C-alpha cells in the first residue's frame, strides 16, 4: 500500500472533550477504523453530500408528519362543519394523506433547498378536502 502521506498534504485539527472523543472512538471502532480516518471519511461524506437530496429516513419522517398534519386538518374541518366523522370519511382522509405524503414531502424539501422557505400550505383544511 502506498504511503498516504504523499497524497494527503493538508491537516485539519479539532479539539474535543473526553466524552466527545469517547463517542467518536466508539463510532470509529464500530467501523473498524482509527478515529482520524473515520472522522476524515465522515467529513468528506458530509462535504460531498451537502445540498443533495434528503436522506430516505428524513424524507420518510417528513412524509409521515405531513400526512398526520393533513389528517388532523381535515378532521378539524369535518368536526367544525358536521360535528361528526363517519368511519368511511376517516378512512378516506387517511387514504388521501397516505397517497400524497411523499410528493408533498419531496416538494417541501425542494422548496426549502430552493429558497429556504419551510412553510407548508394548509390547503387541505381550507378546501375541506378529504
């Protein structure tokens, strides 16, 4: 294996607490890497992926939050209008929220990436759609 010091000529140093170092060491050990090599890999991965699309877990969690928000908004609208919600209406609200949640999460991530505006429109409740 060639000497890495011939290729890697710059140094970045950070100071951490004993507790922080222990956490970093545990994470590096879990991947079978020395702490410095693990930190380098993590930093380069973050730098390379900065501005990329969100991680699948982030998108999934946001989609679920948006679906829940849609359900709550629609039920609130239904309760204030009719004062009751049938089983069929409830299932339709959930089904619609599930069908649109990923697209709405993707749209929100794109909007935030474009202009930093995280505002989610509450069109569902305003229109009274199920």
